[in-house]
C-alpha cells in the first residue's frame, strides 16, 4: 500500500501482470509468474498492491446474449423534485439495469439496460421505472448493433512518465 502522500507508481512488471490478466482473467498467479519469469508470490503481492491502491480490479464479465438477453438499451432519465443520485440508486436496484450513472447535460441519469426481448419493454418502462418517484421523463435508445464491448479500456500508465 502506498505511503500517505506518496503517489503510487506502476512499473513494467505491474503493466506486464495487468496485460496477462487482460489476456486471460482466469490465469493463476503461478501461470502469470511462469510466463513472466517471476514467482507466484511476487505476482500475488503486486496484484494485491495494485488493488489496494485502486489501480486494478479483477472482475468477471458475462456475455449478455449467452444469458438470453437480446435487447441492449441506453435510457436517459430526467429528474425533477428529488436528488438525481437518489433516483439513480433506486433505478439501479432493478435487475435489468447493469449500469447507472448520474451525468451532466440534458438528462440527469444514464442507464444501461438489458432485456430478454422487446415484450419486456412496456413492463420495465411503465410498471417498474414508472413507479420511481422523481422521474420527469425517460428517453430509451435501443442498441441496433454493438460495435465495441470491451472492459479493459482504462489505460494503465505511469502518470509521471506522461
């Protein structure tokens, strides 16, 4: 863990470990160590250090269509008479919502939603979202094609080198 007031700095070994995890998130510390010529203890210690410094989070990402979700939708929500963060927190509780963001601009909240099919849309919008107090308007936008679905987009860079 970095010392208070000291900036966390990634080195080439950290970046190589992250690259191995991006290539195979299920790789064991021993497999990563073997590939990079390190010990499993070194890999484990460095991963924990990056996690503790909020520089790395290892997660599993599922494929929507593999789980029967055939509709991907972005929903913009305008809020009135209630804090947007409260409305977003309530909307985030619905299982169809996999991401909820309070944003700037014309709308206050941006949601990413998945549905099994279009028949579920009226129930979601009217019976579920429609019951949340503070929603002034909702603008759904259905994804017609997914061009990029990738979660390793956050660059791992050494800020001091920039």
